[in-house]
């Protein structure tokens, strides 16, 4: 078994699997966030140098049409993602 591959699936969920597709797991689901904002999905997964964590960004619509972005980190073995940075509502995220 090699190193797992991190990817965003068609529903914008953050996933891991082996190169052959086995061992598929979802680390973060694209859905309404904890503040009730419409989560558009997760993007740009990036491995930490130690291979134990993944960083990724999520885009959400706040209010009627204000886009915001949040950057998270999550353990590759699973757990709750931890927010590292959240752009202010209405300020276009730089990603």
C-alpha cells in the first residue's frame, strides 16, 4: 500500500483513497457550515510536509451573495477540521 491520494470529489467533498481507488474515505463533507451559510464546497487539498495533515479551503455564500473563504487543516486519519483563517464576509477571498 502506498501513500493515500487526497482529492475533491464531484460533490466537492474532501476525500482520501489509495491509488487503486481502495480505502475511500471522506474527511470533510460539503454542506451547510456551522453558521448556517451555504457551503459551496471544498477546494485545493494540500498535504503538510509530515504527511499527517491536510490543508484545504472552503467557499461559502453568506447573506444574499457575499462570498467568503475559510482555510482548514484536518488530520489524515480523520477528525474535525480546524479553521485556520476565515475571510471577512463580502471581501473577495484571495485563494
